[in-house]
C-alpha cells in the first residue's frame, strides 16, 4: 500500500516538473521573441537617424531617447520627490494605452469606449510621487531633468507584463522636493491674492471661508434634514485651480445630508466623495448663502489624494489643497 502511494506521489511530481519545464520554455521563448522584435524596432528607428541609447536594467535591455531639453533647468528627481508630468503610453503599433494629454483623447480607444468609467478623468498634467512605478519608468525618469522630454522603449519585464512592449513619452515639467511645502506655497499665494484673512478662518475645521452673499438666517435646519446645494470643486497646481467636480450647472442642485457627520465622505450620485472641509463649511452656511471655501489637504483628500478605482486613475493628487465655490439653495 505504501509503495502504491509513493508511486502515485512520484508520478504527480514528475508530471508537475515536466509541465513547469514546458511553461518555463514557453515563457523564455516568448520573452526572446519580444526582445528580438523590440531590438529590430529600435534598429529601424536608428536607421532613420534617431539617437536612441541602449540601457541594461535588471538584466533586460531598454531604450532611451532624449527628444528635447530646457537648458535653464536641471533638477533631477530622486525617490520620494513628486513630479509634474505629461505622459503618453503606447504599444509598438502606436495604439494609445494611457495618457493625460487632452489632444490625444480621441485616439485613446479604451477611454472613448468607457465614458462612465472615465467620467471623472482629467486631462491635466499629472502630479505623482516618483520612485514607485515600473522599473523601466523609474530608471528612465532618473535620467531626466526638469524641462526634458524623453521617450522610453520598455520590454514587458520592465513595464506591465503580459509580453506587451510599451513606449512611454514624458515631459517633465517640475520636480518637487517637499510636497507639503509646495502645497503651502500654493495656499499662501491664493490667500494673498484673494484677500483672505484670519477672520475667515474656522479653526475647529481648519478651513477658510469667505461669503460672497449671505442667505436667510431665519431658515433653520437640523441634522435630520437634507440640503440642496450646488458647488464647484478645484485643486491647486502650479498656482492654478484645476476643477475636478462640479454641480454648478445643475438646475436642481445636489441633495446632501445636512448633518456634518453624514456629509463627510458622502458621495452624491454622479459626483466624487465630499470632504471633511466641505462638510464643515455646510454646517456654517445659511440657506441662500454663496461662499468660497479654502480647504487645506488635511481636511480634503489627505495624504493619499482621491483615486478612482477599477481602473485606478488619479482625480486629486496627494497633499493637495482644495477650493470649493458653494451655494446653499434650499433645505428639505
């Protein structure tokens, strides 16, 4: 009996070993086929006069082309810096797989075919932490300086797998050493330019609010009521405000809980989640009031930002303060 069990186990192990060997051989063959195809692709580009460098990363060849540079800059990113970039990812056939460049939106087939999934996607320069992307992207970015435009040709082993070679093109606009200091400068500039002072600071919530018109204090609402509001939500980047959510054009507004506790992280249908700072502002405004609310990142989307899931894409970057324009229309 013991011999029969031993023979069965041995046979299973032998079959498993053979299958593993076949899979490894297939994987190696596909990897070599991909590498050969990429090498021929690069040779063709070099024949056209492109000065493409070959670089070895983790025992794989990748290729780098510096397209343009700005001699007035020169700062390179290091791990944990934040960078502001434009980004295009293509396959070897030129199909766009991902981008934040607005002029290419119509050429991004997956985006066009999934309008609901990408309803909150912004074609704006991306602010992201550097050093935690794919090995190929991380290495290529380490060669770039502010003002550079470069193209990376990456085998799947240095990119996203599945034997799909990718071509990534990046414009590196800015390298940010301290993301909190960067955000503070944006906030301070906005406060100065818009005449906001300490009398407009709500210490209990850590927000600034400035009323542009006052409503009717006689209309009282409780935590069990709902408020009808309209709003625009924007975030700071390079001393600009980038709008990421808006119900401002809605004739009927959006209904949200009047309770501060319930309004935090509440997501109106078709919009993005509200924030702690938004909820605190609503708690202070009379019906009919219009106001501008400055929400530091700690009372906004915090250190993680706001990310759409499945598929993941950023909506609001981490460590980024917000501005809301709000009007309270009604109470129900």
